[in-house]
């Protein structure tokens, strides 16, 4: 009896049920919104409002005024309060607390959405042998992401009034890895009927686009973490220059400038320059790629995907420009969050093209 209890059945290959497909797409939507909520949390300066990591008891917010004052007192011990928010009211604290709490609560909800149906589907034999290891990988990556998230928060509780920009970038990049991996799994599970077209040249170019896009998003995360947009709120120039003169000063090109990026304008200038020019490069690469698709009269599905990608990139470029020129004293939350969300859409569009060009 005990042996049969753990004897699971498996679905054939990736031919899985509609319920499993809905579960996968639900996970994707939740990860997407977690990235968006994380953007709001970051841009509202809310990420350091909760100073403790309590997996179980932390699922409940303060329930009375005494609890709120206790949490507020803990926040007052942080560098962020002492250097930036000193004198803020309890109501103002409640606002930033809400976004960090919502961010953590959403992560807890994702855990239940993933784990409980996973166990049920496995028990019912609704997962294929190919899907099972992929879902176990997603769970493992999610656990690692939680660790990176706490390490990011902890980096802002010691000396800096903000989280470390590199830790923030690692946290976002891991979220993108999980999202992309699950999205590819969804593509496999959905089993779309696509034209049988393979081209090593186009495949390499598509994956190059994906790599450059991922790198560009990472640069954007460092930009956000170092608040580089506030240093150069102009476009197409950077405060009247294309190449900031601070980058020509050899004394700044030291390891210390990269580690202590918030002590001088060198790192914000460098990251800003790289982020802008990578955007120009990526836009040109996308236009060239889609032009070649149409020139060689490849499948209609791929052509439509290319046009959709151009649309997403165009919106993303405009959002980037408007975000930069509106960085007056602070980064605009609405534009900044929209810019980050659109970046995920661009990455997803390219991954869909990569899937169409994969080796069958």
C-alpha cells in the first residue's frame, strides 16, 4: 500500500491537460505582476520599510496602532530614515510599508499557486516526465530568488539609505530568468502548430537579440539602483554632452568608483551612457532582423511576430525617453514602472521568436 501511494503516473511528453496549461499561464501572469509591483516598491522607496524577514508571522501586517508604532520605530533605526526620511509621519510610513508588504505578500501567494496545484497535478498523473523537472527547476530558482531578495534588502539596512544597485540588479535578473524559463515551458506545453522553418543564421541572430535585451534590462536595473536618471534628465544629449566629460578623467576609472558608485557622478554617467547606446544598438538590430524576415519571405507567423516586436520596442524607447526627461528630483513612478513592464514584454516577444526558430 505504501509503495502504491508514491507511485506517480505521468502524462505523455508535453501533451498535458488544459488545467495544467492554465496553471502555467497563471504563474507567468503572477511573476509579471510581481516584477511590476517590485518596480513600484523600488521607485516609491518602500523596499526598506520592513526591516525583518519573517516568513510566517510576517504574512500579517500591523493590526493596531501599537503594532504600527513598533514597526515605525524599527524603521527609524535604518539609514534610509536617518538620512532621507527623518521626520516622516506614521501615515507616510504606512504608505511605503504597504508596497513592501504587498510585494512580499504577492511572493507568498505565488508560492501557494505553484506548490499546491503542482502536488495535485503530480498526484493525478497530469504532468509529463519532461515537464516535471522543469517545474522543479522553477521552484528551486524561486527559492534562490527569495534569498537574493532578502540580501538586497539587507544591503540597505547598514550604511546606504538605499539597497545596493548590484544586488537589486541580481534580484531583477533572477526574476527574468524564472519568467523566461517558465515562458519557454509554456510554449512547449501549449504545443502551437508552427511552420516548419529552421535557419541557424536567424536562430543565432534571434538569441543575440535576446542576450542584448537581457543585458539592457540589467543596465536599466543598475541605472535605477544608482539613480543615474537624476544626474542626466535630458535627451538626446546628457546635460549638453553626448559623452560626459567625467568619463574622460582617468582618475575615476578605479575599482573603488565601481564599488562606491554613489560617491561621485562617474558610475551614473557610465551606466547612463551604456544604457542609452545599448538601446540604440538594440533598436537597430531589431529593425535589421525584421527586415531580413520580410526580405526572405519567411512564415507569416514570424513576420507578424517581428512587427509586434517592432511595436513593443518603439513603445519601450518612447517610455525610456519620457522617463529620463521627467527625472526632476525623483524618478516618475508611473513612467518608470511602465518602462520596466514593457521591457519584460520586449524580452517575451524575442523569446517567442527564438521558440519559432528553435531546432525541431
